[in-house]
C-alpha cells in the first residue's frame, strides 16, 4: 500500500509541475488546503477515490495512469487553467451580447410602438456591458483587466449623462472624471502591488515546502542506511550457533587465562633466578676476603 501511495504521489507531483500549477492553486480548485496536496504528493496520504477521479479528469488522464509507475506525459506542456480560457471567454461574451440584445430590443420596440428614436440606448449599453465584465472578471480573477474596464465605465457614464442632458449645457461634468480617473489609477496600482506581494509569498511558501521535502528525503535515506547496516550485522540463526559461539568464547577465556598464568610463572621464575645469582655473587666475594 505504501508503494502505491508513493507512485500516485509522484505522478500527481509530476502532473502539477508539468501544467505549471502551484499547490495553492490546485488546492483552491478542489477546496482542499495546500498541506493536503503536499501530503498526497509525498505519499503520506491519499484522497478518496472520487477526488482521485476528479484529479484524473482535471489532468486529462486515467486512474490507471496515476497508479502507473512508468507513467509519462505525452501532451504538450500547456497550463491546465489555460484550457478553461476559451470557455470563460465564450461565457463572458454571451453575457455581454445579451446586454446588447436587450438594447436592440428596446430600440426597436420604441421605434415601432412609440415612434420614438432613441439611439442613446446603445450608448447606455456600454456601461452596462462594463458592469457585466466587472462581475465576470471578479469571478475569473483577472484583476489586470479592471483598469481598462473601469476607465471605459467611468467615461461612458459621463458621456451618456452629457448627451442625455445636452440641452442643459453641462459639459463641465467632464472635470469630475479627472479625479475619478486618478482614483482608478491609484486603486489599480494598489491591486497590482498586492498581487505581487501574494506571488512572492507563494514563491517563498513553495521554497519552504521544497526544503521540508528535501529534509524528509534525507531523513528517509538515513533511516534506510541504518536499517541496511542493522540487517547486515551477523545474527545467530539457531541454537547450535549460539552454543558454538558460547563454547568459542569460553575456550578463548581459558586460553587467555593459561597464557596469563604462564606469563606470571615465568616472571616469578626469573625473579627467583635473579635472587640466586645475587646470593652466589656475595658468597664468592666473602670467600675471597
């Protein structure tokens, strides 16, 4: 079971890096934490079968591919989130086209029923389209598009008000757009700065995660080496081996004891001979006197 966890984790890690996704981005898509994604990729744990099936569909692979030890990615390296771009664009354009469809219906209805020509309805469709774009932009998360959308929204509203009330000569309303435009520029710069800070935090978080994974791999290698050394140490396999080892140690002890006693006896004999030699020497000396 541990081996299959490692295989699936390695394949998930390979696919995520291949499609240039961070753990945080993947976690947000599946409503999990980035720690859970990290555990899946290291093989410490696995998601349930439903989540695995969703991950396989997300990466456009099968469950067998995830469990395959020799799995290789054959597609061109494109971002998974870029695959969803055409669908998002189509949905947004459909919503904007619905606004213009409503403007056309209103224009035609007024022309046919009330005999009123009101072309300004198409001008008011511009800020309405901008509002729709802001809504979908907040859903898809493309904050860099907010600046042009808000700019168009601001000036289309000012132009619409001026043309709607043109007989009142309120052209000075355009001066109101200047401070509002400056506020939009400052707000966009603030959003851009916050996004850069968020990206740097994600990069730092990814580096910390990688360092933790490297430490964990080193610890696993150390434990593997220790286990191999323990397995390579000689162990007595049977009772006979234990008996032979015991007899061998006892025989070594007796041999060592005999050698020690012999060495002690030899030293004692040498000391006795030295004493006899001294006694004979002094005896001869006294005889000469």
